[in-house]
C-alpha cells in the first residue's frame, strides 16, 4: 500500500503531464509561412514613398503584411525595414530590429552606419556588426522583384561574420 | 437495542458565546498564533510578514481585476482603460495591485537580506532558504508576466527585450524564447500564456511555497538573533 499510493500518484501525474504539456509547448514549434508582400515600386516613387531605385543607399521604409495571429482575424501589420539597392537587380532588405535585444536601429547618413540606441550596437551597410553587443548581423527578409515591384518574404538570420 | 454511548469528546464550555461553545475556536487560535519567539527579535524580522501582506493584497486586488480584464490583443488595453476610468474604484484597485507588486519585490529582497545578515539560513533552516529562492523566482516571474498584460507600448517592448534576453541563453535560448512567446513573434498567444502564468500558475506556485515556508518556520521556530 505504501508503495501503491506513490506509484498511483506518479502514474496520474505522468498521464496529466503527457496530455497537458504538448499543447502548451506546441506553438513554439509551429512555423507560419510569411506571404510575399510588396515593399514598393522600383523607380518613380509616389509622393511620400521611398525611392528604391537609388543605388548604394540605405532607404528606410515600411511594408504592409497581412498576418494571422493565432485566433485573431487577419490583420495588416506595418513592418519597418531598410532597403539597399545594390545595383544589377540585387537588393538587401534588413529587418530594423537590433539582433541584440530587439530595439529599432536607425541609419546614420554621415557615418554610413546603423546605430542601436539601447546598448550602442553598430552595424555597417552590409548589416555586419561593427561594435557593441549584437551577436550577429542584422536579420534580413527574402526578397524578389516582380513586374518592377520589390517584394519581401520570410525573415531569416545570417551567421556572424566580420 | 444498545443505548447510544454518551458523547464526551466535546467539553461543554459555558458562557463563551454561541460559536465558541460549539467549536472552541479560541483554543485553536491560541495554538496557532501564540508561538514563542526568541528574545531580541527586531523590526527587521517583519519583512517576511510584510511580504506576505503584500501577497494577500495582490491576490485580492488581482481577483477583482480578473473580473474585468480581457487577455486579448484587441481588448486588453480597452479593458484596462475601462477599469481605470469608468469602473468605480477601478483605478484604486488597479493602483493597489501595481504598487503592492513593486512593494513586494522590494520587501522580498529586504527579507532575504535580513535572513542573510542574520545567518538564519544555516542548519536546520536550509530548506526555508531553498523554498525562499524558488518563491523569489516565481515573484520575479509574476512581475515580468504582469507587465505585459496592459498591452501598452512599454509592456510590449519590455517583454520583447526580456524574451530576447532569455533567447541569448546558450544552446536552448531560441527554444526558450519561442516557448515563452508561444511562437516566433510576440502576439496574441504570448499575451494569453503570460496571463495564464500570471493568474494561475505562478500564484499557485507561490502559494504552495508559502505553505511549505510557514510550516517549516512553525516546526523550527525563528532562529535566535545574533
Ligand atoms: C514569497 C515571499 C516570501 C514570504 C511571504 C516570506 C515570508 C516569511 C516569513 C513571514 C518568515 C518569518 C520570519 C521573518 O519574517 O523574517 C520567513 C522566514 C524565512 N524566510 Fe521567507 N518569505 C519569502 C521569501 C523568502 C526568500 C526569497 C528567502 C531566501 C532566499 C526566504 C528565506 C527565509 C528563511 C531562511 C526564513 C527563516 C528565518 C529565521 O528563522 O530567522 N524567504 N519568511
Ligand atoms: S538592443 Fe541593440 S545594442 Fe542592445
């Protein structure tokens, strides 16, 4: 009986745990696909829009994605990015959040560097870490050009390099 | 037929009021509350009790807030604004909850420092210390999860940064962060699981810890001051 009570308790705990934990953990492993969303037309920008045809320059802009957050109705969400037109139809689309702890970085035209206000992280125009605590270069969005329009796709990380 | 034996186990006590006559609560209260304390107990010994007091205030005001708060991105802010501005005494309850939370963090640290300075964690009270540390973690987690619930800019970004700190843990960091967020982006599921942790899981953990903490203090008494 001494032995029995303990193992019955353990069995109940094990069964409850087996059914209780998976639904709590599961969302952490679910990957949602990001839809391709237009950032803007390349060239001849409309008033108030960023000029994506400018080459070799960092352009701060936002694009709008329609995302579904769990049980919420699909919602348009603004995402801040930095676009660099590298020429030859090549682009870099950087996520604006610092890879240290996620503060928004800003582009400094005079020093040609991205600055993070939180702990002094500095990135160069290629997104690589120049100074401060960020552990990896700026994250990037997949991009594609279709009918003269630049699109952003999924967010991805690049490994540290210097 | 056997005659029912006369019951003798409850001694009739006369002239003590209706309840007392039946239940003898005074004796129970004396047994529970009248404990010998060592000589030379100081005001610093009150920090544990004060921490417990703030915990009670937090539980009561938290229950009231739970009658009105909605843990969903599209209603959290509005429901908090309603508590603040439209609900009679709502802002009082909300501010009591908020300030008690600050006070509890301060007091629990003062209590810990008191115990440390007095060396009260030494044998045989090691387990009181260990349970105390676990409660400390739960209390800090309560502060962290509660901060997000108003779903305002400050809470949103503080949580963003806090989860990113968890994400910087070697090897398991990214999983830990995704687990806390309930996904790769901070959103509805984050708010909901912080809510569940804040109102169910963590208070329960602290409650269980307190039972153990107090049981040990009763069993062992407070340590002799230095
Ligand atoms: C959740 C918050 C806590 C509450 C409500 C609480 C409450 C109490 C109370 C009422 C006492 C009686 C003596 C006194 O007040 O000093 C006590 C004793 C004690 N507490 Fe806590 N406590 C908490 C957290 C902690 C923490 C974080 C630690 C250490 C890491 C700790 C370690 C101890 C120890 C070792 C004793 C025995 C002290 C002695 O015998 O002199 N407690 N606690
Ligand atoms: S968040 Fe950018 S440097 Fe810390």
